[in-house]
C-alpha cells in the first residue's frame, strides 16, 4: 500500500478506539481538531483508493464541521 492510502500508527489507534466505541459503547478517545481532520482525510483517501469512480464528497465541508 502507498502511504497516502494508510493511516499512521497513532491514527489507527484512534480509529480502533472509535470503532470499539461503536461496538461496545465505551468512551470515545480524547482527540484534537488536527487529529480528527487527519482521520477524516484518511477515511476519504481510503474510499478514493478502494472505490472505482469515487467522486469528491460534496458534503466534506459538512463532515468537517460535524467532526472537527
């Protein structure tokens, strides 16, 4: 995999914590705005890489407002 299509170790841990929260209702990790932005960018890069003809999400600004 190309580095642009992967999350670094710290972001992977944040993502795991978010997913664990969804699974078991645990507490969400404390994250800063910059971390959440990098995570959102990483998720969008994942979809760009894995989905054919992925177009830019028009609601990216809305997602950024909600998550950041």
